[in-house]
């Protein structure tokens, strides 16, 4: 488990591994910590390790975003070309 506290934005990030996220006793033991920070007006975010491949999912997301950006750029150029022709 890793915990980060950002005083400026009042956010607490708690990162759990696969083993930790499946440990009911550990998760129950964190409830007082959640309450402590909630009472201090912090947002507590718990991040749990996933089951899928991080590299592949990140690569796929970046490729999708690049393709989508290129599509929008082409659409904008076409729209600008249509405007100039009128």
C-alpha cells in the first residue's frame, strides 16, 4: 500500500496492490483513516490495481487519442476550406 497526501488540493491517494485490494481485513482497517481525513475535509481516493495489462491498455488509449486528434484536425481543415470557398 502506498499513500500520498496533497495538502494543497486536500486529496489523499491510497494505492492498493492486487493482494491488498482482496484483503477484507486490511480494507476494513482503513476505514478509520478514511474518516479521519474526511473529517478534515479531504477527498480520499482509493486506487486498486487492475487485472489487465497496463502497458497494452495505455498504448491502446494513446493510439486512440492520436487517431482521434488527427481526425478532428482533418475535419477542422475541411471546415476551414469550405468556409474559404464560399
